[in-house]
């Protein structure tokens, strides 16, 4: 290696590097409830595990930063705060000694699984004066789509879970493929990535899934609120673009010579601009836009032949569960092709590599500060939805006299 | 997997989950000295290592949060603060260059092992003006029971170690088996677990040791203070219990048909209610109770044929040394059966699996907050003992004009 | 193991162990700019990577706590802040889509590599209103000695790098051997260790390098400032010493019977007390001392036949790059013996084991508090140099109206 001491390399102009505040938005104080919800929004049902994983042996999950013990008793899943009030040992290390109860591994404190009441302290005998004086917090549970769901609230009664699930999943038979994966990163980055208009066209250009799907370079998009969902409506799609001084950019699949025609939209992601039937069993189903989102972080992508859902479940401020659900509204023998397609292709191409790129971005996103651009209108509308809904809920609970404690910043 | 949308599962009642403060005691402010002693109580001798491990090559231990260098010189163990005052490099990385000294690895600062005085700075020559101007803190050491002990105080003279050891170990020949294990968890949880009445009957029910030992379901217990020890005296033991609405619970060994008789107590843990001889060489030894504890965290369990001790040595706020000592008061050829029994059974069954369950609980205990129950009287009395003794020591040292610095919260 | 209860072991005197403040200097407030510079001094060029490692594929380095993206474009290395202002994703995960630019992996925000200007947001089309409204911070770069250098300042124009490099490297042809290693420990400990007079004589006594090099036990040393360098001038060297009451200590190589004569100095490290030629190609080169140091942490050791440099590059407060450069001022065929020597011996003996001992000390140094001694005059003078130079630079920049922001404590 020879020490070279040439003059300043060509093209290096003397230039001041700038420091100081990053450009754009410094915090999320425009949406104070959203900003405060690092560990998730209370007042919702969240899926936490496959139903088949919850048995008579206690297990634990973390949801909204709280450890919860889960256990199946008499066919019903029960959920208690996973901390024995005696000395702080996790109840999920315990076991069932008497029907309908769980006993802490340390001293045999025994709680009724349904009410949370301390019904025995084994090592203090049947006359232990502490019985009936301690009640362990409990959580309501439900089972849907092959998963256990838990309601996390602020003391209010849990609303029926069916009122929170996507409507078409409640009232129509469907076959579903489900994937649950614990991921690094805040749950809000996961929602925002999922509903984000812009990144699919660039980040995912290298995924195998995209080999068979053209995608526009950019769109004209409106966000439409209808009920508890907001929809992305694409008024116009642009399949190629010339960037002045830079070059040409195309979103077409590599082997296609022409941009797809509007009426071939069924075979192209993103070309689902208006109302349509999802398939023969969902009549008059109206999806004004391809992608829609609702609280507390549920994404719905309406493909021509199936619907894909993503539930982003807050574990704590730095982790979330990715719950991907692929649903086709068929029944009987007609479900067989779904399984073949799901297991043979969708699971790997879509849930796998494509979704793995999203996983990566959610891990490394670091905002605010942030500098938003035009396609981020979808993010802004989602945050506004979250803020509006939460403000209304907070006012309602305060009217009911509930103490919301530390949920308010 | 088929999406099922049944009604609310049976047994799920609408119920408010409660939030807010945990029940019971929120802190340990009732015992301020005990609460402040996260990293241990000063003013005591602590065992830190097997004597055979301390040689002419410096080594380091952490005790009460402080790194201490240990080294054997002329047969005597010496202890210095393990941080060279020059640039903060551990002295334990150094070596002995001149008799009676240790030299720091970095610049050869050389300290007298006995006085801590800086007697040479090799790289500044014999006339270095810094010699005699720096003195490294030292610690008094002793060797007992095959271990090195260190006194950690606040500047006061160390009291004789024999005044702190269990009395019967000082004045009687004994054979001992010792186990030292670094464990996770605060030392106070270890003491409290060791002296705790309740958990042995439930947590340890699955240990192999218990296959051969029946244990009551619960007891009537009194705590008796005598000298520097507090003893657990069991007035009554209950071997079976019916828990109304739940079922029957028994503490008997699985192969025994009947509860043990009082006079068969020798073969049953916990049935050592009154004064008795430990064995032929300890005359008139009086243990009013089976389990006793003394400061700074020494547990003594008087079995019919031997005594088991546990010393819980504070390493820092999150770690402690478990030092288990099994002692039989025999000598000469009569020691041989002890070794056979200890190595062949006790070490594995008792020190191993049984104690491993305790280790697990100490790791996961998380208190305060805590909600104590009747058998925790033993914990309360231990905390009171620690508080009383420490309050008295603090007053005495202040009277003597010693600056206790940050030991007071 | 038999419980022994002997009296206090011989030699253990009753002694009070002392507590309280550590002796000596508690902080570095004497040198406030130096104290504040945990993550390095701004206003300098720093080497960060081998030139050959920087290609058209973006990569990232951390320098003074800041992540910087590096990428080669048209033969020139470009450096941008490695955080896309949109959502905080590292630009170094991106790729080049158009000449002279880099595009963020997430949404295709495309920055001009030279100016930092946002020239396209691919997923918002050619008419995106954000173009031209965002400029990413850039850094000036240079290539010297086979490495990429980056200037980190406070907004001022970068001075020419040649004015900061050791003078003899700018104006003379040289062959160099370079080693770059990321190390644990604050960069200031690395500089101080490098320039430190004392430790080489003791710490390195066990290195293989020292087998062939005698070293004095201690020296009489003066520090001389000349231009931007301070030099260590050794007035007298002492090859042996008697430490009263302890013993004799010698710095000679083990196989040498006599201390080296002054005129054999060429073959002995540290015996380079006065002005001399480094070799035939550097005429009138004047090094008043063997070891010299300059800002922002460059060490120069002038051996008789070559010069060894160490650049200590602040990565963050806890890591630094060790950049070792061995230079011989030869050219043409005369360079061949250098490579043979460097690869065959110097790289392993010196850069390897010897420097590995320094690496170890820099990792474990923990100061302040510190208690300095006479040979630490070299450290004090280095800190004074750093303080003086930085104070002057700060005043100059403030005069120029630059906002230094958080660089002032």
C-alpha cells in the first residue's frame, strides 16, 4: 500500500455540513393519545395465541406490557394477572391442584380461575384468615379464528368481541390460514407500515411475490372513512415515470411488456379501486378501497379472491405480535384449493418473504422526528382515527366514573 | 382451520377486571435499615471462597457491591480493594513482584499487602515522591470451615469472627461438607426463603428428598428470640386437611399409610419441636426450635443427626452467594460414614435438587409490593431482628464518632 | 474437610479499613472541553475505513457517536448522515437507482450524494412537492494512506486534510502498513495510554517484542511543545534500580548482560533522545523526542528506521478505532524489505501482542477518579494541549457566528 497524497478528489466541493434539529415533525403531540400509547390502546380484544396452545398447564403471554397467565379449565380459557400478590412469583409457574383453580408454585395460594378470588392458602390450612380477602385481577377471554383473544380495558365491561372483528368474518363461513409471529419494534410502526401507501411500490419490488404482480410507480389516493374503517381509494395509478435529470422508473413486472389494462385489474394488486364482490359467498360486500384499517390496529387487504388481515398486537413498547390471517369465503370441498394454495404458495411468498421485508422496516423505523410526504396521508388519517376514537372512549369512561389512572399522559 | 364464530363461551361471565395498586404492603419502610440494605449489612464477616482457591496469584470477589482482591502471602490471605487508585485498573490483574506486596499490572504501583501502603511505583524509580502518600483500603480476613471470610465494616475494628459463627461450630470438632454457589436474586429473598415456614410444605413436595420425608400440610408456629437467634417453634402439626369446596390435601410421603407418630419424629423433617441433643459430642446443646436464623443472614436447621447451615452472602443487589454447610459433630474414624452419606446422597438430594427449587424461587420473587399471610410471621420476625440489631449498631458507631456515610438512606 | 477453629491467623493485625472518597482527582473539570469530549472533538479529519472497503454498495460507520453512510460514486467517496429524514431508516440499507444518488430502501427517497438534496421521492412520482425541500447533512471526505477520512465539524468549512496529517507523511514518499481495529473503551484512554510514559516499561515487559528490546526502569522526562505536537524528551534513563526494602528491578532484555551504551541507541526503543534523521529520504527531519502527540489524538513514535503512528478515532463514548500505521520513507525496490519485515514480524509482534496489552488496559481503565504520579506529566500536557487548542477553536467559531449547540457542556 503506497501512501498517496493527491489533491482534493474531483467533485468534492467545499461545503458546510449542517447540524441541529432534524427537519419536519419533532414529536407526535398533534395526536396526544396516540403518542401516549407506546404499549397499546386499552379497551380492545387482542389475539394472543393459537387456541391449541392453551391447555390445562398454565402459560404466560405479555400484552400491553402486562404479563397474563392463560390456562384452559373445563374447555374454557381463563386469564389472570400473572403475578401472585403474596411475593410476586408468576402464577404461570403453578399448577391446578383443585378443579376450577390454579395454585401458586411457591406457597400454594389457590385462586378461583373465574372470579380471581383467593379460595385457599394451602400451607396455612383450611381456616386461613386470608381467604376471601384477596382477589386477583382477571381478564375476559374469547376464542375466534382458532385463536385465544383477551380483552384489556380500564375496568369497564368488555364489549362483545364480534362487534370488533371485521364484519365479514362474523357473519360468513370462511377458511382461514393464520400465522403468529413475535416481532421487534413498536406496534404503531407495524400498523403504519401495514397501511402505508408508499413503501409497497418500492421496498417490495424485489420480493418474489412481485414477480407475478405489477405495481404502479405511484398513485392518486384518497382516504375515505366509513364506519370504523378508513379506506384507501386509488383514483389513478401511474405505471411508469420519468424523473427529470435522473431517469425512467417502472413498476411493471419484469416480463410484462405493457402496463395492465384496467379491466385486467383482478390479476393485479392495487387495482381494486371500487366496490366489488370478494367472491360468491359474500354478497353485496362493499369495500370502497383495496386497503382499510380500523382500531386498535387491524389491517384488511381485499384481494379479488380472498381477504388478508393483519392484527398488530402490542406486547410492550418494543415488541408486537404479527398476526396474519388469510381468509377465503368458501365451505366444504371448495375449501381444498384454498389450503393447497395457502400452504403451497401464499404462506411462503406472501406471509414469508414479502412480510419479512415489512418486519425488517418496522424493526429499524425510528420516528419521530419524521418528515412526512404526500403518500403519508394514509398514516395521518390513521392517527386521526386512533385519536378521535380514543378521545371519545376516554370521555365516555370518565362520564361513567371510571378512574383511568396512568392511561392519560 | 375453520373460522368459528360461536356465542360467548360458557362460564365467561361479564366481569370488570380491576386495576390500580397491588394489594398489601407497598414497600418495606416499616424496616428502614432492612429496606436500605439491598447490597447487604456492613459490620459482619462473610465467607467468600474456598480456602484452597486463594493462592499467590491474585483473584477477585465481589462482596456487598465492592470488588475485593484476594491473595495468599506467607500462608495468610490478604484482601485489598480491587481498584488501583492511579487509573482504576483492577489490582487482581497484577502479580507479586516483591515479597509481601502486589504490583498493579499497568504501571507497577506496588502495595504492601498487610497495610495497603503504596511502597513503590516501579516505573517512577525508587525515589518516587508518591510512595507513602497513598494507602489502599484493606479488609481483615480469616479462615474457618475451609473457607476464606472477609469482614466488611464502616471503619470500626473487626470483632472476632468466632463471636459471629454459630456457637456450636466454634467449640466442637465437626466434619463439614460445604457447597458455594453464586446465585441470581437479592440476598434478602434468599434469607427469607430459607427461614420461611410455608413454602417447604408446598414447593418442595415434588423433590426427591421429600420421597423419604413426610411434611405437615400446615403448623401452629411461634417465633422465639434467644440471644442473637430467633427460632421457629412448632406447637402443632397438621398432616392432612380438607379444604371446603375444593378437596383433601396431604403432606404425607406417598408410600406411608399413616401420619408419623410424635415419637418417630427423628425420621421426619419438621418434627423437632423441643430441646434435644444433636448427637453424642454436643452435650446440653439447646435448640428450642428446628429452624433458626441470625444476622447477617445465617440459617441453621437442626436435624437429629447433623446440622445444616446456609449463609446468604450479598454479592450485590442482584446476586448472592449460597453457602451451604452440612456439619456432623464427630471425629476420627467416625467421620467416614458422614462423608459416604454426604457425597452419596445429601449433596445431590438436598444441596442439589431441593435447594435448586429454592434457588428458582429466589430468582423470581419480586417484592414489595407483597401481601403477607399468617405463616409469614417468621419473615416479619427476621426483619424485626435485622432492624433492631442494625439500629443498635448504627447508634453505637455514631457514638464512637464514625462517619457512616452512605449506609444511611 | 475438617472445621478448623484456630485463633486469628498470624500476621492479621487489627486494622480499620478505610472508606469514603477515593484519593486524588475526582473529575476532569480542570480541562472542561476535554471532560466534555466523551465522544470526541469536532473540527477534525478522522480515518474510518480502508479505501478498498468503500464501494458502490452503501455501508455505514459510526464516528463521534453519529452514524454516517459511505458510498463510492464515480470514484469519489461520499458521506451522508445515515438516517433518512422521512422515517428514520438507515440510508445505508439503500442502493443506487440513478447515477450520483442513493435511494432509501423503504420508500425510495433519493438523495444527491454530493449536495445531500432530495432529488426524487420515487413513490410520489416526478412531481412530488417534497423534492428540493429536504437536504440531508453531508460530510466531506478524503483518501489518504489507503484509507477514507471524514471531516466532522460544526458547520465550518473543512480545512485541508494535509494540514492535519503528520507533516512528513504529506511531503515524502513512504511505504505504509496499516491496521484498523474497533476496540472497546473511551478514545481518551487510548490516547493517554499511547502517549503514557510509564506503562511501557512495566506492562509490556512480558511481550515478545521486548525480548529483543531493553527498556529502562524509569526516566527523567521533559515534555516539549513545538507547533501542534508535544514531544517526550528523555534526559536520563535508568536501566536498573534498587527499591529499598523490596529488591532489585531491571528493565534489560533477559539475555543481555550489560545495559546498552548510549551510542547503541539505534537498536533500543526509547533511546532516541535528540534530533536525528529517520532515514535517508527524510532530510533535516527534526524530532526532538521519541514520542509525540497532536490533536485530535495522533501518536507518533519515531524509531530509527521507521515511524509508527496511532490514530485513536472516537466511535462513541465507549468505543474507538485503533488505526496503526507503520511508515518507512523508501520507494521503489527499496520498499521490498519493508513489506518482508512488516508482514513477517512487525505486524504480529508489535501491532499484535504488544498492542493487545494496550487494548486490554484501555478496556479496563476507569478514571476519574484517578491519582496521578510523576510520569503522568505526559498525560497532563496532552490534556492541556487538547484544552488550549479546543478553547481557541471554540472562540474562533463563535466569532464567526457559528452555533456550536450542544458541543459546549
